[in-house]
C-alpha cells in the first residue's frame, strides 16, 4: 500500500519534524508513506488577492493528485471520525492520498471530487501539527486493522 500526504505548505524545518519522521517510520511496516509539500508562486500571489483566489490556486496545485487512488481531503467541515472509522478508510486500499489544503481550505467543487472529506477536529491546527496528528492516526489505523496493541 502507498499513502501520499499532499499539503499546501512551505518546505521548512519544524520542531515537529522528528515526531513526523518517527511516525512515518513506525507506519512503514504497513505502507510506503510519501510526504509531499507544495507551495508555488501562484499560491503565494493568490494569498495577497483573496480567499477565493487562494482556494482556486490550491485546487490547481492539488488537481493532479486527486485522480489516482482513494482520495481523502482534510477539511474543517468534513465528517468527524473516530479512530476505528478512520482505520476503515485505509482497509483494503492499494493507494490512499490525504490532501491538506492551505490556510483558506478547499473550494466546494474540489471537495466533491474526493472520495471522502474528513476533519481531524474542531480545533484549528497548523499544517505541521495536523500532519503529525494525521500520521499518528495512520499508524493507529493500521494497528487497529492488524490487532496490534498500540491502539488500546
């Protein structure tokens, strides 16, 4: 199985990087994980124009990633799922892509192209923290599916 985490984010070092790397390593026995951060000049420019322009720029950058495999958008208004429901999103898939939008979220039309739209919770989180939470849930989900005691 392959899991891509594709986010609108600048490639920069973070204090959360060691934890993210550790969680990716822990999950590597279940799946190959790829962390893809995208942030181009069009996104930068759109941020100076409007929320709508920003969302359109995110859609344009992420569009190539939505067509292959099972696609899950992380969105504040998405469905709240518990860890068991989350694990079912991974079960039996060959490829899963998690898409994390920019500061202004996704366009409604883009969300409709995904297979699932979920929320990590009502709290607002930075991309780096959201990614660590997502990585922990990916490992937890695989632990649930394989009856590993980590999730208990």
